[in-house]
C-alpha cells in the first residue's frame, strides 16, 4: 500500500470559487493524524469545560487531548488554573474524571503531594536524597482562558492571545446569551462516528446538504432562505431565522427570540445558540485517524431541563443521528481509488447553499500544518 504522507494540496486555491478540496489522504493517513496532534491541537485553544462544572474551591475536571491529560482546578481563592495531569516523580496520572480536592493533590502511586498552586509540598523519602530541589518538581502549568464561562487551554503555549482569538465569537454568543456565564450544563450526550474529525467538522460547517438530509429541520425549525454563513479570522458564523420548533414560551423580550446561530471556533469547537439564550456545545473530538467522538453539552439556567427543553434536546438529537451515516459514507468514499479530491460548491453571494466556510476551514488546517 502506498504512503500518503506527502499531503498533496494540488488544486487548493485561495479563491473558494476556483478551488478544489484537500486531498483525500488528509482524512485517513495515520502519519498525517500524528502530525496534526501537535500542529493543530496542541498549538491551538482547546475546549475543556464550563465554569458550572467547577462551582466551588477544590472542584476539578480531567480532560484528555490526544495523549495529553489536563487537570482544570478551581483554587481556594476562586481562580481557575490548569496543569498537566502527571506526577513529577515517575509520571503516574494524578487524577481521573471529575471531583473535589482538599488543599493538597496527592499522587496515588507513591504519595507525592502538591498544593493547589502546583508546588510540591511532600515527597516521601526526599530527606534521604542528595541535592533534592523541591522547586524543580512542581506541576507543569498550562495556559488557560475563559470566555463567557467556557474554559479553554493551550498545551504548547504557542497559540495567539486568547482574548484576540475569541473576541469575535464572544460578541456573537453574548448577543444570544448575555448571561452565558450563569448557565449550567443540564444534559450531555456523545455520538461516535467512524469518520475523521475534519470530515465531522465540515459536515457541520455547511448546510448545502440540509434540504436533502434534514427535511424536518428545514420544514419545522429553520427559515432556510435566511440562512447565511460568514467566515472570520478565527471563527465562522451560521445564522438564520427560526420557525415553529421549540421555545414557544420565549417572548419577544428574550435575547434573539426568533434567531438561531451555530458558531465555529477553529479547529473543532461549535456552540449553537437558541432563542431565549440557551446554548449547546458541540465538540468534535478525534479518537483516531478515522474515528470521532462528537460530545454535546446543553446549557440552561437550571440543571434539569424543562419538558419543553427536553423536547428541543430530542429534536436536535434526531438531526444529529441523520448526520452520522453521511459522515461515515464520506469516510468510506475518501478511500476510493476513484476519488482524489473534489470541488467546492460556492456562490458569489455566500447563500445557504455555499461551501465557502468548509474551504476556509481547510485553509486554516493547511496553514496550521505548515502547508500554506
């Protein structure tokens, strides 16, 4: 079998109306997948959770980003901090899942203990060791940013300034949900795809397929003729007027009572805004070169959805299920000897059927990979 690690980009152009898509090998070659871990994921801001998951001092969450495990902790002074989830003694993972700590974080393997500031407090047996410098064995901290309650980390420290990256998407989220920081994660679900994560992202970054594949969505929820997609330096904005589905009790005084938005932050985070200020996070998490976990979180003012909100969750769940076979069919097709790369469908007015956002996503990915 031939190797595809050269990442051919022949035919990809800056002008989406003239451009071909990326080469198929970029969606399944294991060597490219290994490269993008550092270039795309460690080098950009990655979503890890919401402040409602860390309501009190000592609360922590553990998140894995490829092979890198991250602890996010609310310290005694109320601030948030993040460390690599690894003991400095002999590399045992310190924590798992979500929970609450006391003033010290103790490794379960040999008992090394760290303060919430990451400083090594106790190293059993160190009194018998020569030249033991406690300061040399503190936990490795990670850059952390918070946007309207949503928490992100940058693993390698090279991502652009967090406030700069999120300024545009922050403003749009605030239009729909000015009190986003006060929302609570009321429901979580996960969808497993036999498809590359970029395949998954691209499916959600266009609505050209919606009339064919999401007829109920078009007929009952979205005013498709008003659907517009705008690309920005760091994010994409999908916005449309709504129809009859859900939130029948939303008044005209609520935030954006008749509009929907789906906002994408490179490389793999989506937040959907609904009438009334409620939000959904949709996170495309790669599990391998051809497997993706779509992690969905619903945010409401309360921890238990109302019956009406539960109806919205179920409605959107059905739409998610419609997308899975589409992504998986594309993934199979990318392996075909009869396909190397395709062509974007883009119109000058960037209407609801245009794929210019997918082109922009691919351009950003190629740039992150050092290919543009």
